[in-house]
C-alpha cells in the first residue's frame, strides 16, 4: 500500500503531495481507505491518471505510457518542458517474496529529449528498516541516466547499465528473482487495479471480443464478469456459492433472489461488480476508483462504503483510493482518510493544485470527535475552504 505520493512537474501538479514520504519529519500518511474530494477540475482525476501513467512506465516503458489511455505524448504532459517530471512513492507492504513487512520509497525522474521523447533520468529505491529503535535507510537501487547499481539477494551492489533509455531499472530487475527487493516492489505495483466500472466509454474489444474461458480477475471495465464467475465455479464451487450468496444478500433489490440474474453478463449491475471485486481471493494491493458512487442509489452507496471498509479490515496491506462528489460515501470515514483538492481559478498567476488532509483541520477534528459524520461536515462547507491550518 502507498503511504505517500509526491508528483513534480507533471500534468496539473507542479509540486504536490498526498501522504508521508521518508524525508518528511511530520505529517499524515495515506491510509488503507482514502477519499479524494474537491470541486471539478481540481486534480482528483489527474492524480488517478498520474498513478496509471506511473504503473505503465514500470510495467512497459515511458514512451508507450506517454501515449496510452489517450495521453498526448510525454512533452505535453510536462508543465516545464525543460525540467524532468518526478514521482516519489512511499510504500508499506508485505510480500511473499521477502516474507516480511517492508518500508520502501521509490523515486523516478523522467526528462524529455530534444524531440520530446521521454528518457529515464534517475531511479532511487530506498529501504527503511527499524534497528535498535531507530529507522535506518539503505539504498537498494541508484541509477543516473541508466547507469548505477542494484542490490542483489546477497546484499551486494550489482552494477547496472540500462541500454534502452525508455525502460526503468525497476521494470527490468523486478522480473528477476535474484533481486528480491526489486521483485517485491514490482509485484506490489503490478497488482494495482484501476477500476472503470462507471466509465461511459467501454471499448468494443472488451464487450464483443472477450476471450473465452475463465478469468482470475475482473478487467478494468468489469465486462469479463461471466469469465470470472466461470473461473470461480470451476476452481472453488463451494467458495463461489458462498461469495454469490453474500453479495446477493447485500444488494438491496437482490435480497429476495436466490440466484444470479441471467442477464447479468449482458448488463452487469455496477454494485455487484464492485462487491465481486472486493471479494477477490487474491486481492489487489491498491485499488484506484473514480467516483464509485456514480449511478448508485443512496442505499447502494451505503452498502459499497461498508464493503470497502470491510475490505481494508480483511486485507490490512491492501488499499483503496477513490474520488467522489458524494457526502454519503464518506460519512463514516475518519478525517485522516480524506484528502481535499482545490485550485484558485481566480488567480491569473497561480492556479496550481493544493492538496490537504481533512485531518489537519482542527475544527474538522473537533467536530468529528463530537460525533459529527464526515459527510455532514463536508455538506456543512467545512472542507471547501482554502484556509491553511497549523499542524
């Protein structure tokens, strides 16, 4: 799971941060459940898209990531084309490769060449381990312009020289077992899931050209739900019946139905898709969702909010980060789980994004401790001000 993210010189983010990084002496970290709120065009969707771009850079390469999902090319993603964009991501996770909980920070800088094509400028992977009551940091990877070192399974620094300027060292060494720290972090990022169940644009490839057979996981649009159900039936029939019964008992209009509707694969119910995603037996490390409450009736929003919370309790090293405009879905959340995005569109000089945690607002904390729900606090206008609060 992510505990902190800093984005510099990318899209609408000149230098913005959510959560806590290794270099921060104080602040509030990202939690297992996180809501991104704010008015339209304040950067919530851009943040989710930035995370998608980052994942594609690691799993594929920076050049293709700059054009995927409708992106306009790398140089057009930079605020200042003469400076690199930088991603700093702080992780806390438990992985089967390392057999322990790890705290790592990965810093990635990408610059543009004279033709606007992306070049991997630097990569730094830092491990933070507790010893004798204090945290000790150690670099596990450090490359500048493709040259540097990566720490192997013996703890030795292995020289690294990446010939392809579009590829990250993490994307290369993360596929090799002799570099367990890189492999563990690569696996963590690979298990991110970007949910688009509420997206209006669904490619005909997913709808009409779905591959036959069982699929272990839902795709981003949920259009392979019939394949996933087939996989569950064949691999764990008893578990399948239990999951379906549990989901059906929680969806308001399905409580009296004993079996799954036959037309589900043709017109899948969005709440059903969300609940099926949250019942995945191999849960994703981080689930990113844009407006999960879209098109859901208020009682369904309540069910989804409860199930997202239960997911994070059942899977303490998994995480959900979602954007929303709906006060209902954040009603039972903690102020430290809500991040408020804002921009000053009235300023001609500076309309940059501002991100703050609601938990840093003493008034909000006081109201919450008195029993006022976060939805009511938001509806009352206490989260929409741009006042800076003391830590």
